[in-house]
């Protein structure tokens, strides 16, 4: 039997903190305390988390139902919750193949137990760090056919890479390996909608020793899509990316997380 992964319960981890924001139960005291400090500085943080999850759901549904994508590479998947990428995609196309990537041992344990594929498709989990894109691509190629279109999603990932040049190098490595007709979905935090509160939350992350996360402007996030064709409505707040129509036609309130979906020509 393989050894159980070692989990440091004393140090907050992004996947577990995010699970707390989403109302989950898979976190430790350090994660909860750190998350509450963030919420105290930025009370809308739970709205950011829920809005980001909504973007993932709508983007994957659009990719599978409308664009015919059958292969998904979900980097920084986080802890399994309702509406995971494979559940959405395989409900539309049971033959879909999904590779999840994360580097939290608790995510690994839950993924092995909960991420079950449809009989027709494939669902695999990689214990890897987004800072090693080539290693991820090499391992993912055992499951995905990289000569055919793949949908790459990286939600809340590039914000953990503070250096702009390195963040661009990571996404560029992934994009270069994808076949034409592939898609890239990105999301990261901003300090645009409520600049003061978002900046206060960033200070909490820096000062309390939790995971580091850099806020970028919408223009900087848009820059990650260079050489790709952005689909409408472009780079927008996660709540405003193709939201469900309302009787009044009003758009949802914006939150400090911006996203986009683009096609590789």
C-alpha cells in the first residue's frame, strides 16, 4: 500500500481556505482562522468564491455542449465540491476525459475517493504544482491526446505566482503545447471592484503567513490571453461572464475576480 500523504494542519492552504469560503467542511482550524481574517477584511470574499465557481460551471457547460470539447485539463482544481468539471462535462458528453491537477495532499485524498468518471470517459488526478507546466503536460499526455483540442482551466492559480514573467512563462508553456482549436479559461483576483477591501485582504495574506496571492488588474489578466481569441464577453467579473438571464435583464453585481475564455487559433 502507498503511504498516506503528509498534511500540515498548522499551515493554511489555498484549496482548503477556498473550501471554507464555499461553505464546505474540508479544512482545518488554521484554514478557518485564516479565512475568517480574510473575510473580516473583505466581507464579499464568499461572493468571490461562489462567483468563480459559477464561472467554471458555465464555462465547462459551454465548452462541452456548444463547442464540442471532450478533453479537459483542470489545473488547481481544489477540493471536490458539487459541480466538478467532470460531472458537468460528462453529464453532457459521457466520453469526456478530464485530468485534474493540484498540490494539496488533502485534495489528493478526496480526489481518489470522490472523483469518479462515467464508464465511457476518464477522470484522473495528478499531484503536481502549476509551476511545473511541462511536468504536468507530460503526465497529462498519458490520458489526454494533446494533438486534439483540450480545454485548459486555471482558476485562481496565476495569482499564486507573484513574478509576472514567470506567470506568463507558465501559461505560455501550457498554450504552446495545446492543439489549435483548444480553449483556455482563466480567472484571478483583482482589486478593481472594491479596491480598499481587496487590498486589505491582500495585506492579511501577507502578514498572517498564509498562502501568498497577488492581485492583478483586469488588463494584466487580459494579457495572459495574448495570441488567443477571446470569446465574448471578453475579460469581465466572474459574475458577468454569460450569467443566466433575469426577468429584468439586469447584470449581477461585480466581484473582485475577473475571468475569460479564449480559443487557440
